[in-house]
């Protein structure tokens, strides 16, 4: 089995190293990941610029490249370049992300979007995250990544499996919950960090708010309670109820 691993935190982070080490027991692992931090890139592609790959030494990987593009770029070019060398990827993993990809934050996630690029190429796709930007405990996420692999191969090709674990020792994780995604709201603002003439420079700041209205079986609350979560992320953007309303509009041109 040939496994492509990417992320959005950068190729040198501990999360991706841990994931590659775990998956190497399951097959041949290939890495194509950003050369630097590219969090919250969503599904951006470098359609108006060049992309550079540079081969890197990476323990437990058959081959690894750092890429100066986006996370989605990494997966798209990785599948193509490896295929040109006779290596057909069977499944795409993205992670382990330093920070949760829960609820509506999934919309912004470079981690989930890298996995989704694999899905768009017709491959099974798994995103893996630990719910802390200073993540320390990767064992639980690695264990789930390995256990999910054979199940993901039969999951289908129209969605992404998203795994999130709390940043606690695996022995302290209460269990694994299959669940829906909740919503994440922030106290947020733009902080002015500089001025030059009539130009002002800002930096985004924000911290998540706890929403008491979350459902009992939603990822946002389950993670806080100490559970690992698995969600199925579908990439069908059609609003079918809205379409039925639009069909009743009387519009002519």
C-alpha cells in the first residue's frame, strides 16, 4: 500500500513525523508537505505561480519533498509526480495537525483541505488533528489513524474522515465518538501592529468562545469532555432545499 502524507503546519513539525512513523507499519509512506507554516489556507491552489519541490531526508518515509505551495498544492502535485514515477497512491493522510479541526473551523482548515484534495483525486482521505496548538500527545491520534486505515479504504470516495483527539495521554482519553460537527465562534478582532504614512497594518486575533447550545453528539463539546472524535466531512455543496425554493422563483431574462 502506498500512502501519501501531507499537512499544513510544515514538514518539520512533530505531528507529521509522528504520523509517518505510525503509518510506516502499514505501507510505503511518501511525504509532500509545505516547507513552512500554512495553517488556515483552506483549499487554496497556486494557479498563478510556480511550485517548487525539494527532496528531503525524512525518517520512515520512502521519499519526501518539501513544497513551497499550499497544502492542497502538496497533495495535487504529490499524486501527479509520484504517479509519473510509477508510484500510485492508494490513500491520502493529512496531519497530524497541531490544533483541532472541529466544527465550522473545518471550513478554514488547510489540514482537512489537503485530505480533500486526495478525495477529489478519487482516493480515500483522512485528516488527523490534536486539539492544541502546543500539541504534546500524539499517541492517541496515531493509534486512531492506523486503526481507521483499513476502514477508510472501504469508506468511499466522496468525503473525508476527520479524526480529532484531545491533547492528553492516550490512557486518559475517555473513548472514541462518531459525531457531527458543531459550530465554533470566536471573540475576534484585528489588532493594529504598525503604521507607515497613511497605511495601517493589522493582525488577526481571536479565541474560541464556549457555546452552551452545542448538541450532545457534536465534536466541539465531546473533545472538551475528553473524547476523541471521528466525523465524516462531505464535499457536496448543493443546498437541495434552497434549490427547491429557487425553482419556484419567476425570473426571466
